[in-house]
C-alpha cells in the first residue's frame, strides 16, 4: 500500500514517520506524479490558507479534488480537515473547501497558538485506552450532515469524524507516539492490512 502525505507545508514529516512505523510505504507528495502513486493520502496540519495557495501553485488542487471525490481514502488533520470540509468560516474567500466530508468548520475555532491544549479522548473504534489529542489553533466543527459519523468529541463539539472514505481530525495525532489512529485510517478507512 502506498500512502502519500501532502508535503507542501505543515506537519507532513511526522505523518510519514507515523505511517512508516506501521510498515506502510509512505512518501511525500509535491507533484502530480507522486499524487498518482497514492492508494490513500494524508492532508496534514499546518496553515490552511497557505496550503490552499500552494495547491494551486503546484497545480495539485484540481487533480487532488477529483481523486478524493472519486473515493481516494483521505485523512485530514487540523488544516487538512479544513481543506476537506464543505464550508469554512473565517477563511479567505479563495480558500479551497473540497467538500469531501459534509461538515462545516471554523478556522482557529479553539483560539490562537496560546490556546493550544491536550486532552484525552475516548474513541471506541481505537479500544478502551484514551487517545491523547493535541490541539493547536484547531478548527471547530460547527455542523455535520448526511452520513457523517462523529467518532470523538470535546465538550460536545465533534473533533474526529468519518464519512465513507474520508477521516478528519481537529487535532494532531502525528505529534504523539500513539499510532492507533493512523492504523485505523489504513485498516478501517483505506481497507489495507498492516503487520
């Protein structure tokens, strides 16, 4: 299995490391040829408006949007969640919202950098042990529609959602050594076994 990690800006290297730890062939994606190799893709955290501009600069916005719409298993974290949402509040008017998952998000909904926090989440799909989630200028999910499943919440706000082949998280799972969420993406969302 080949899992690409969009590597235009943001926390891409830690996602590659997390996937490699699971024995997955993971690589950075910066061009169409690399995108074409993907059996699944991760859109990492970072700065969503910058990523949006770079997707245009590197001519990846259109092909990526098509591949995701065609069912490419996709995992978006923090800024990646924003890019995959149906609607974005507090974003630039020209910012991409791929509409890959039927949620509305507010950029930096949990506050500025100084408001970053960690919390333990109960995620039944990952087993009984809590998952430590790191929130850094994280988006808030303001609405979920259709067949979106909420897999975890903080104070009633969804922070981990899935719809078909798309998984999104408000937080940064790559910043801990817990690989369960990456394993869940590879095995349950993308449908590949890892050793």
